[in-house]
DNA sequence: TCAAAAGTGTTGAGCGTACACCCATGC
DNA sequence: GCATGGGTGTACGCTCAACACTTTTGA
C-alpha cells in the first residue's frame, strides 16, 4: 500500500523532553537509538504522527510506548522546522515537554531498561539530530514557566515538604532561596493544603507534608492574584 | 509528477496572525478566501510549507505573498494538530504571530486590496477553519508577552510619543494606566532614547518623540534588569 | 482665550529581602 | 548528647499605586 500526493510532503514527528527531579538535580529521560541514523546515540523519545491521531495524542502515545509513562504533565513546546534536521529526509517535529515525579513513576518494563535512562540535565551526552537544542529550549521554558505557573508540583510526589519544594525551585532556577522568605511566600499564595501528616524515615525531626490544592489555587488567582516566586 | 510514501502524511501549513495598532484599537489582518472550503469567509493568511523551505521561511513567504508585508516581527505561536481542522484532509498548521506598524506598512498592491482587510481584534467576523481559536491564543500570547518583552514597539512607528506608547499598553492589556506612573516606569527602564524632535501637525502642544534603543535595552537587562510594565 | 493634550512630584502602603536562633527527632 | 534539618519574626528599603495642577500650542 502506498500514498501519493501531488507535492512532496515533509514527515511530521513528535519528540518529548521529559524532566524529572532527583534529590538535587534536574534529570532528562533519553532513549538509546537502535537504528540508523545516529544508531547508538541518545535521543529524545518520539516518533511519527499518525494521520488519524492528533499531534497531542501522538506525543502521549510515543511517551507511553517508549517510556511507559502515562498521565503525566505534557505540554507543547515548539515546532522545529529546519531543513536538515534529519539526514534521511525532510522531517518537521513538534516538541513537547513533560514533567514527571520520579518516585511515583518508575520506568515501566514497557521501556527496555537498557535503552532508557535518566541523565543530569546539566551534563548530557552527545545527542542525535538537533535534540540538544530542543532540550535547551525546554529548559529555558521550564525555568521561565515555573516562576509564574504552579507546574513545579508535577515534579514532586503528591505529598511533599516545604523543603522539597524549595529545593525544587533552587534546582530549576539555579540559585539559592532564603528559607523563611520562601515559606512565607508560598504559604501566603494560599494554594497549599497543610496535611496532618509528617514525613517518615528521616534521621531528624520530621517535616510537615503539604499538598497542592487546585481549587485553592484557582480561587486565589481569580482574586487577581499572581503566582510568582 | 507525484510523490509516494509508505504511510499517509498530514499536509503541513503555516498561518499568520497579524496584529496592527490603530489609534485606539488592536487590529488583525484577514484575507477573504477565494476558494473552497469556506469560500468567501475571512481567514488568516497562510499556506502550504514547501518541502525545501524551513517552516519559518514558509511563514515569511506566505506573509509576503498574501499581504505584501516584509521585515516585520514574526514569531512562532503554536502548532494546531487536531484531526478535523480542514474538511478536505488532515492538515497540521504551525501558527505564527506578526506585529506590524500600520503607518509604515500600508498594505501593498501585492495583496489584492479587495481581499485583505484589517478587523478590530475584539470584533471579528466569522472565520474559516479553527482560525478564531488561533487568534484568541495569539491575543493571549501578545497580552502576556508585551508585559515582559519589549515587543510592543513593533506596533508603533520608529519614533513615537510616550502617550502613544501608553495607549498601546492600555489597548493590549485592556486596562487604563496612570500617566505619571507609566512615564516614570518606562523611562527608568532605560531603553528609550529621547530625541530632539517633537510630533508635528497636532492641534495642541506637541509631544517629544522617543525611539526604542536596542543597545540600551540589552545593557539594562544585562544588569539583571527586568522589563515589566 | 479656549481646548486639548503634555508634562511633572510626593506620599503611604505593601512587598521583597536580609538575617540568626531554638526545636524536635533519630541515632 | 549530638547531628541534622524543621521551623519561626523583624526591620529596612524599594517599588507600586494613588492622586491634580501647570504648561504649551494651535485654532
């Protein structure tokens, strides 16, 4: 079976930049390519957009097929349409970025463990195609967006301590934050729910757990409020 | 001549949302469609991406061919990849948004004047395809971005008065700004060059003209400065 | 001389920032 | 009892917001 068009068409793909947060560093999930071109190089998970699925669905499908990740934060990043991105033929790719919580989402068996691995986002191996620049743009987007949107929580477990949250911002923004000011700020934003629980299994005083509360956040922002760290 | 592929491929297009600023309202440039589907409806200028041009180049080319506009601010907006955007077949479009200065850039003869017109962005006619939602997203992006990036100047003549600049922000942000505070703020951002000229042909005291100075802006921002209105 | 818009300072409130010590817990 | 991080308050400076009158010009 073959498909014929009057004019040549670019192939359309999706690629996903997947960020996770380790104790103290930001990680990106990469796949080792099993085929040419760039066989053996690390690359972003991704693949061709089927003609009968939306581009968003293609991104979610590739994410699931190549890494086993489902129901994670996923948002369109940018479309890369230069001419020689792929040595084989003209390929335009719509890049997405995903945020996952490394604790809840262990990589599933679906992804051949040999071929998927987390890398320190600040110390990446050589990548296939233009994936290096796609990741850089995703990093810039994350840094910018985390300051005015409550997306950082996607990188943490559902229940977290304020110290974890602070480390998250310090890691992403690459600068230290003052503990007292940070706590004052996030609590006054009135979007966290204080739980009657504390963390367990720590060798020091256990910290109180909090949970992001969508409804509270919506209410605060509706009152003309601006999330801003 | 025909082009054959193993799997069916979506067609790839670009569409441009073009904003201009009239005395007191934000305008969008639309094209009246001469062919089906949606013949006779207004639509965003755009067209197919050629296989031998980048997506950015395609956007610039379509802008030039359909409206005569060249050398204007143009930036990628978002990629729309839903299934039934176009009744003929699967079409994915990369949308761009452009900012033009209505005074310097009169529509050229290149664009059949009958078929291109500026509409009040707040009062658009029925549009073809999903172009209405593309414009809404472009508006949101403009509103957001104008507050932390000096892109508003693209909508004004090269030399402008502070009142024109203030009207620009008031129009885009849809709220009144205090004159003294506004002037204090933009001058202290140290990105405007005060000229030894005043506006002409006004029936009242002539206002001083200013010009956006890229170098000053770069210098100010490098000093850890943040543009923010 | 009138109309229309240009241009100009001050004050109070709230927010961001800087900063240091005691507390609870597990080992 | 000691090491480790959890948790808390205050003071200062700066930025933002509110606010009204005089000046210049052309008609």
